[in-house]
């Protein structure tokens, strides 16, 4: 069963009338699968090798540091830290830690972008896992080869206990350790280039999708706001107001290059449906 994103917006004390609710769809909308919180988190972790590590200092106060990391096949972050740094000394004393990984900012509001917090405890890997973790870190952070054998550095794996994903305002969800480990990173990855291309060059196709597949036959315009292996997120303009919509691909995209073909199929399906109507 597909996990549903939780949109938490009811915990703010807002005065005034506020914006009007978005207009509802006018026609039935085919089911469109969404990424789970685990998939969202794994996708963000796979997109970069830099995060903010939070540890506990000897007086119990939090300490945050910018660090490089790698990820094991199950998504566990690999850290390589020095005891010359406070976070390295903190981990020797207290294994509790969390890592924040954020999407590269775009636009004027960085809080509108995605980020994920992974919380758990670090362990020093042994045997085959140590070799795997070391190889993963050197692949993700090539400059580490210059200090990989320094005695003050230690290799750790963050064993994730819980995950909190935030996709922007009002879009957030949690995942447990198993859901995170079992999820896969989306092969589409960072789709902002594809989204820009769709909006710049294929606005007519997006409008067709909104009208035929998104539930808004009265749409006058549509822009793409998100793209992943399962479908496209749209923002639709209608005479009744603006509303979000989602249209699902016929099949999940298996690799990033498949996004184009899946979008073309959506356009053809929308044209066929409008022609039939």
C-alpha cells in the first residue's frame, strides 16, 4: 500500500480570512502514485555528499557542523571525521547524532526546497562493512584519499532510527528505519532542469494533461512544479482559481533518460482522451 504524504498545516495560529481553498476537480482523477517519505529521503541523500551533522558536546549542548558523507546501499550515511574537530570528539563520547541533508536552493526562498533529517547512532563498521563503507566514502569524496590514513580520523556509519522529510511548505512526512532502508532513490533525481524545460517549451502539453487527466477541464494554463519516477505535479489555473494537480505515468520511470518518454506518453494519452470526449 502506498504511503501517503502528510500535509501538516493546522498547527499555525493564523489571523484573518486567509486565502480561499483551491477549486476542486470537476472530473474524476485517475490514481497517481506518489513517492513515500522513505523514497523522498533516499532521493535527497543520493543527490549530494554534504550535510549538517548534529552531535552532543560534553556539556550536553548541541553542536552542528558541515560534513561530507557517503551512503551505503541501504541509505546509511558514512562519516569520516577527525577528533581534531569538536564533532569528532563528541562522537567518541556519545554516539547519538543526526544528519540534515538539503536540496540545493533554488528561487528566493530556500525553505521552499526539500530537506531530510536522519537521526540515530553512529557505529564503527567492522570487517566487510568497513571496507564497503570506506570505498563508498572515497568514491563520494575523492579528496579523502589525502587524509584517509591519518590517525585522528575515524570511519562511522550512522544507523538510522528515524527519518523526517520536508518537501517545502505544508509537505512533510516521517519514516521509520525499515521504511527508509527498503526504499530506493528515485532515478529521476533532481528534476529541476526537466521541469524548466517542460514549462518553457511544452506549456501546451501540460495544459492538455491538466484538462484531460488532472480533473480540470476548465483549465486555462498549467505549469509543472515537480517531476519524479511516478508522475508530474502541476499547478493549474482555472476561472475558479488556482489548484494543484497530479498526473501519473503509465509505468514508473526506471532511469532518468526515461522521463522524456513517460511525459510524451502522458501527452498522447491526454490528447486521446480529449478527442474521445
